[in-house]
């Protein structure tokens, strides 16, 4: 795993080969993907009766976080890793996929309120979240820092002392990575970083561009792509911080659908579809070898 993350760091910091974000909404959308795989009758039989009768899975997603999910140029089609993978899973299970644009901090509450059947939006599987929802893992990510060109405050992803740092509401970077820097900054005799919390990554990037904050701390793929697409304005800064837990599909607690989703992801891993989708979005370095149910380490 460490070798993979060194590769991500090189690609993200030096070449910026990963992608970025777009905008959300409130109306369910479909995504444009390659043709779905043939139905797997064994996997389809695992689907709960109410979902099988509905003929579809409602998938909550925040389309502001490409390459995981973003809005296409038509302003409504949601594209990215998560829509493609969701459609591949749906194909195996004999179900259509309905993408429901949902803000990141509302994804888990939407599961509890039965507004969606599952959520895919670069969600970290954590022990705390496992208290209220279940997960089926499908990638392992890392974190980088986005700064203005030239990095005027000489910040690093693991040392943002004294900086105003943009984070996404409810993200791992807000709840874990940035608070963890307080002690190291104090030990170095420097002030702790200040978190500026945003609803979406584009909002945080706009704040950085207008010099309202000093950096944006979030997952590596959108950071790398922002630097790649705006080289005169931004640059990505490491070192790559390995996220402590895998990313996963979130599902209602004790839902029978969890077992079906987990099995479908493992089938996609086995038949090569999973890796093909990752490679399509330049995300091969975050792949895992096996999907697990509730795979959090912390």
C-alpha cells in the first residue's frame, strides 16, 4: 500500500494527474456511463425485496468533487468514478441507478431519512460513522494541500501553522487532519491553523483564489487536478498524508443491501471492471484488492 501512495504523491504533486469538481443540485439525475454489465442472478437475489420491486437504487452523491463526481457541461449529467461504479453495481444487481444530488454533510442523514438507499461521494469509513451506518469499501485515498502559486506562506500538508485553511464541512480533513496539527504547531512555537469551513471544494478554491484563505486541505485527486487546470494560480503541496481509513459506499445500518453491494463490488474487482473504471478517471493508485463491510481502522 505504501508504494501505491508514493506513486499518488509523485503523480499528484509533480504531474497533477487526478481530477476536480463542479456543482450540486436537488433533482435526481442519471449519469452517462459505459454499458452496464450483465445481471448476475446470484447477486441480484441478495437485493432486498423493496428495492427489487422498485427496480432502482437511489444513490446520494455530492457532485462537487471530481473525479469522484461532478456535473458535466450540460449542467445536469453527473459523471465520475462514483456514478460509473454505481451503474456497474446496478447492472450486476439488475437495477437502475438514480443519482440524487445531496450536500456532503447531508448524505448520512439522507440515509436515515430514507431519501436515498445508499451514498457514494468520497465518504470515509470510520468507527464513529459505523455507529449509525454501514459501509462497503472501494478505495483508499490520501490528502494534499492546495496553495497559491509559489506557496507564499511556505505551508505543507502536514504543517499549516498560522494559516487559514479551507476544509469541507464534515470531512476527514476538518475533523481529524487539521486538529491534529495543533500540537505540532504548538511544539514548534507557532500558532495553530484556523479552519475555514466550506460546503464544497469549489467554494474553498474560490476563497483561496481571492486570498481569503491560505490553503485548502482535502483529498488528493481534486487538489492535484485544481493545480493541473490552474497552474498560474495554484499548486499542490505534500507530503501526501495517507487517510487513516478506506473510502466506502455508505448504507443504512443493518440493511441487507450492504451485503449485495459489497458482493457486487468484489465481483467488479474480480472481473476487471473496477480497475477499468478507476483507470478511466486516472485513479488507479487508490484501488483496493477486496471490498470489506465496515473496514474502518479508527
